[in-house]
C-alpha cells in the first residue's frame, strides 16, 4: 500500500513538498519532515516557508488532506531542527498537546536520532553530560556552558564505522535546541556538513581514489546539510497510555552518503546492525 502524502506548496518561493504520513489517528498526525523545512517560522529568516504555517493554510483553505481527515488543529509536540529530517509528532487537539508536552518535558529520552559524524569514537557506547546555553553569535549557536547552561545529557551508540567517519545513534535526555549537534562538537565528532559546529562536507573526492572533476566544475557534497535524522519517537498516548513507536525511513541524501561510504570508506563494520534505511 502506498504511503499517504500531504502535499504542500509555497507559491512565493516556488517550492513544493510531499510530506509522508507515518501514523495518524483521532489524536495524532505523525509525519516525516524533510530536511531544510523549518517546523515553525524562523525569526532570522521570516520569509522562508515553514511547515506549521503551510499546514494551517491547508486547514483554513479546506485542502483535501485536511478536510478528509477532519483536521481543524495541529501543533508540534517536540522540536526538530530545520536542517534535520525525520519523525515529527503533531497533536490534533490542545488536550493531546498538553498531555504529550508533559511527557517530552521529562528527563526520559523519547526521540532517537541517526548522526553521521567525523572521526572515530573509541568506545561503542558513550555519553555526554554537559549543560548547554545559547550564544549571541553566531546566530543560533549553542555551546557547552557549565555555569549558565541548562542540564543536558545525550547517549551515543556506534551503528557503523568507516575510515574517518562514524554513524551514531543518539538519544538526548532533554532534546534541547541543537543538543545533539552541540554535544557531538563537544565530544570531538562534529556532524558531517554542519559548518555551524565545525563539520565539513562529505565529498566523493575524499573517498574515491580515482575521482576526477571536470574542468571548471564545482564538486557538490554527497549530503548538503547537517547529517542528522530523527529516526524514531517513542511516547505514551492519551487517554489510554498506549505506547506510540514511530520510525521514519532514513532520508534519501543520508542513504546516498552511507552508500558511498560503504563502497569506498575503509574499515567498514556492522557490529550493531544497519539503520532503518528506506528504499
């Protein structure tokens, strides 16, 4: 059966998105957010489209996806960076929103990320327990700040090793803004493609020994954004407290990056199994 899609567009920027629906019932709508689309408007880029206003426009305009489902209200239950792809849980009522916000506010991790990082971790499992605080510049930057930062802890597990890169599974205990990215930088393993936190682009020329670029051409990275994917969300639903476990297939650009690393990256191991890749 073909997955349900919510089709959204921004005429002003001539952009179009097909948002896969991962789970839906009378309380929730869970979607796979594409990378590069912010959940809510960004004060630093107010003219850029964002998911929530686009959804609200669809509801107000009686679009088929909203009308057929009887959707009149949608609000995000948790944060997800604009650069990240993956699972986003939306509540269909204020009562559900309040209940689930209380759940995600606890210290128990509820979201699991996949992160492709630079470097090789010495241990297969490790944690970073370091308070985080926003910094005025550069805009949006979060750093470890033992004195003024908020309590933050992230658990990491090696999924796959390559010669100079590692695929990690990450569980933040608070899911603060940029928590995974800032903790990875602090640990010395910046995300691939995350220039804000010291990461470099993943280039095929660094992997393939006989790579040749045409004269005058500029090499494009294998993945053109921070390599972070919200793989899974685990929550208890209201009112029955039924467990919600939703997984999003790995975004295509990360699949491509992992494919080339698997083909040309030396020292590949699979001790902890493969990620849930789509396609």
